[in-house]
C-alpha cells in the first residue's frame, strides 16, 4: 500500500515520484480505501493534512481529487 514519504498539508498536489512510497502491510489490518500504486495518487489534491508515514486512502483526497488549472 502507499504511504506518505513526507508531510503534505491541505491543498498539496501529490507528485507520486517524490511524495509517496510503498509499504508491505497485512491487508487484514489495512484501512478501507487504501491505494496500491503511485500512479493512483499522482496529481491528486490532499483535502486534509497528511503526515509522513500515513497510509494514503481515498478519504485523503477531494472527489476525483484531480488538480485543475
């Protein structure tokens, strides 16, 4: 599953190559809605503060989560 490799304050646009890492966790203890691939979160906008080491889940992002220009 994916975890934050650094703190990401509210509104951060995720750059998966530098802001996330993968971690092996027993799926029976994994939170609902977790992500497994960096491409799943690349370009998404964080809707709440995420701290280094936090497992990234769907609830961390707005709707589709995509940044708009």
